[in-house]
């Protein structure tokens, strides 16, 4: 009875703190909306929300500082499943943000969307509960206990740190791009500002700070995309979505987007391989697995997976509806109008390179008329669909301005995108630093290492990766889509074979090493054989090929040359049918 009472009191305190955070965010955004209503300058209103969001998330992470290993690496193993799933949805949305902003380039977004959703489902059904059952801090932490020799353990730790670092840079770039695009901030300042916030989220509190900051980011993201749709619905606009929305509006939006060549259907085989490659990569990606290790037990990890899938679907639907609504509005206000009679919002977006009129950037009616005359469009002739081209970023972030919903909703939508990138960068940064400070120092070198030393090295790695992210983001030297695709391909090619071999009792250290080498070599060969620069479809295919080749090579080696040992049998037994006690309990847990 006492344990039940303590659990109830802990949950009541947690719910109280969450309620306070919700009230704080809601009050702040409400005051910003009030500023918009009373006539404050639109520029000021649109700026306040993004900067408040970054500062608030950083303050939330900083206030959750801790020196306890169990909190720093696993948030105390006490996060309710609903909140862990909510946080994971924010991380997955941050991963998807670079692709949403480009609609995956020449390919269809369907394979990317389904791949990420399937990856979330695999985390909830398999890898997440397995990690929580064993009490591991990360997938590499668990696999290092299965394969004890230096070579395979070092390889998996390096890949975990590398993929996490790559994703951290992608999240960093997403947040910086959004801050620069929506507020007009200078890129060096934005990179420094976002970097400081990431350090404050992930540094003092570790996974605890990351988890609750990601929950707040998810709330801002959902509100930022939902409120404009609600406002449009109240004004009588249909919601353009397949299955659950207005089908006619959805078909019209798809036709408009395809006319702009922002996305086009891909062959079914390409969609399937993209989906499978991304799903396997996400299911074994270190940052994406962090929320699962914070739950109470394996059953809670499964419930967190269900919650994550629900909220990821909700976010995907809201972003899809936003893009479709923006496309319809742009088409309605531009097509059929003469170049000199377009809305001011279109000219403003064109001046920033987000919209082209007759193939040119224009900043007013005169320039638009001149551009169309140069394209042989007769004077006073209305614009045709082919005379308009729009970048996908505008379709995501420009809806409140296009629909004249007010600067407050523009700022809130921008805040959601920035928050998702910030949460992803913080989670990935911590996963990268933990691979160095915990998996390498503690598991690989000295299990008697002091807690303070582990945390100090982890935080030092945080600073180093953040400095790299600041430099690359300030120089705008990276493509977030390529980084995310490369990280998912590496994760699939290396960790999928290792997970499969870890659950095969005959597999030993040599077989794990063979699986890693075969997976990496196959992935690299697949990319090298294609002379074109790799896009997300090619990276997903390379990751899938590496995963299959590594699993087959390691499995063949184990079956032909190895024998099960009492230790390997015990590990597999604990995973499949035991209580999961495959690891010695970590100090401080």
C-alpha cells in the first residue's frame, strides 16, 4: 500500500508540474495573440513566439539538471508511457522536417512517410520493449554486453556515436533554417542561439531534460499546425486530407502540387524499398530509442510506442493538411489574376525566393509584369498554372499569412518547426555524447569508472559536437536531408545485423564483426555503384541492402563456424523468455 501511495503521489506531482508548464506556455502564446489583436506591429508579434519557445525549452532542460546516472541516462525510468510517446513523436517529426520542407525532391513523400511510421511501430513493438526489459541505456549498451570483444564493441559504439552526431547536425540545421527563415535573424547569430539552447537542454539534465523538453516541443508543434486548420474550418474552408478530410479539396491540392513539380508518384518498388530501409534505420537509431528507456517497464515501452504512433500520425496529417491548404490558396489567389494584381503576401514571398512569378523573383507588381512580358505573356493576360512555382517551405510556413490568420499564428507555427528541430538535435547530441562517455568509457574500458568522470566526458562531448554544429550551420554547409538519410542507412546496415545475431545463440564475436563489415561494405558498394548524388531513396536502398547482407553473412558464419556458449544461450534466454537480466545493474541505477 505504501508503494502504491508513493506512486500516486509521484504521479500527482508530475502532473502538477506538467500542468504548470502547459499553463505557462498557453499564457505566453495567449499574450502574444493579444498583442496581435491590439495592433502591435506584425513583425514584432511574429518574432516573439519563436524566441520565447527556444528560451522556454532551454530553461526547462536546465531546470531538470541532475548528477544521478539513472536520471541523466534514463530519466529515472519513471516517465509515463503517454509522455514518452509524445516526446518520441516530436523526435520523429524533427527527422521528417527536412523532407517535408522539400517534399523529398523528385520522389513521392509516401515512401518516406510510411517508412518513418513503420519505424515508430517497430520501436514500440520490438526494440523499445527489449531495451527497457534489459535495463540498457542504449542499443549499443545492450549489444556490447552480448559481444564482449573489443572489435565488435568498438565498431558499434563508433557507429552509434557517428549516426547520433549526424542526426544532431541535421536537427541543428533544421532549427537554424527555421529561425532564419521565419525571423530574418543572421545565420551566425541563429546558430549560436540554437547551440546554446541545445546545450542547456541536453547538458545539465541528460535524457531527463531531453524527454520533457521534447514533450513541450511536441505540444507546441501540434498547436502550431492545428490552430490554423481549426481557424480555416471555422471560416468554412474544407480540410484537404485523404480519407478523413474533403476528398475534392485533396484531389485539387494534389493536382496543383504535381503541376509545380514539387512531388510526383514514384514506382511502387521504389516506395517499398524506401519504406523498409528507413523503417529499419529508425528502429535502431539511438536518438529515436531514448524515450523508450525512460519508461517504467517493457509493457510501458509498448504503450509508449502506441502513443508515439498516434501522435506521429496526427502530426503527419496536420502537416499534410497545411501543405495542401497552402497550395490551394496560392493557386486560388494567383492563377487567373494578372501579374500586377497579386496579394502583397505573394510579392513578399517572391522577394525572399519562396515563390516565382513567370520564372523570376519579384518584389512588386512592376517586376512581375516585366517578368511575364519577358516570357511572352500578353499584357493584361491572367497567369496560368505553369507561370507560378512555389517552394515547399512556403507551403508549410506561409499558411497563416496566406489565409490572413494573423501574425500570432505565423509565429506559433514557426515555433513548432523550430521546437521539433531543437528537440531532435538535443536528443541526438545526448545520444552521441553518451556513446562516448558511457558506452566507451564505462562499458568498454572501466566499469569501475566514477560517475562524475562519466558525466564529465559526456558533457565534454556535448560541447564538442555543438561547436561543430554551430560552425556548419552558420556556414550553411550541410544538407539536412542527406544527413538524416545517411544516418538511417548506417544504422540499418550495422545495427540490424547485430540485433539479429544477438538473438541467435550460435553467433559469437567473430560473427558479429563479419556482420558489421558485410553490412557496411554492401551499403558503401551500393552507393558507389550509383554515380548520381545520393538522395533519400538511394540511401534507404543502400541501408536495406546492407542490413540484409550483414545479417546473411553473420548468420552464415555463425551457422558454419561457431557454437553456442552458456553465456550466449543465457543472454538469448533472458531476452526471449526470462526477466531480461542480461546486463549487470549499472552503478547509480
